[in-house]
């Protein structure tokens, strides 16, 4: 069976490597500038997928948009998770902990939308979420973004403390990737 080849609109090589592993396919990262001004994760993911398709040379265009929604912060950082409170993961994690200082409600959810635009123009969009809580301090050195702070429901470890295989099972991107792989198969894409 020929493997799906795709281009992902991202400057984050780690995200492309993670999607390659999760989809079991070759996914190439391309730093493509896309205005992320849609009002939903799915809308931003679809914009990225269309931009990736334009650079994909007959391959599938992929787009991803994900974020962390914290209940005590009214859903922030949400759609702006990657640009919220500073340029680095450490800046954003420090700001999140400061905003939650003394908060009794630390519930949160990771959300991931993945979009694929096929060379024939068909669009596939999936979205998944994982509920959890924000830890009192960063723990673990795996993953990226808010992973050192997010504890999935049913676990006592942060996502950054999970093995890659464990993370793939419970993460928002892992769930969305499985849903996208199933949708691509249903669409006849191998």
C-alpha cells in the first residue's frame, strides 16, 4: 500500500514528527504564514490545510490548530494558546500558573482540530478534546507547550511525564489523528 504523503503548514518540526508518528505516514513540515484569525480551531486548521495544499505538489495539505482552555480563565488561552502571554513555552506556562495562583478550579481541556485538503479539493476536518486539570507546578520533560502543566483526567502525571506511546493514547492530537486517519480511509485515501 502506498503511504499517504502530506505537507503540514507549521514551523514546528516537533508537531510534524508527532503527526507522522500518529498517522503512520510521511508528513513534512513547511513554515507557511497563515493568518490564524478564524473564530474556531477547525476554521484555523482548514486555512492552514489550504495553504499547505498550495505548497504540497500533489500531496495532501494538512492543518492543525490546538489550544488549552482553562475554565477559571473563561476558556483562555484558547485559540491564542501559542501566542498567549509571551513568545516561549516557559513564558506561557509561567503566566498560566500566575493567573491560576490560589484558584480552586483548575479544570481545563486540550482541544485539537486537524484538517486535510485532498488534491481533488475535498476537505476533511476532525476535532477532539481531552479534559484534565492544571498542575500546581511544571512536571516532566517530554512534549512541548503546556504539556508539563496538563494532567489528563484519570491520571496523576502531566502529559510531559507520559511516554510517547502513553501520550498518543490520551492526547487531543492523538485522538484527532486517529479520527483523521479513519476519515481519510473512509474517503478512499491510502
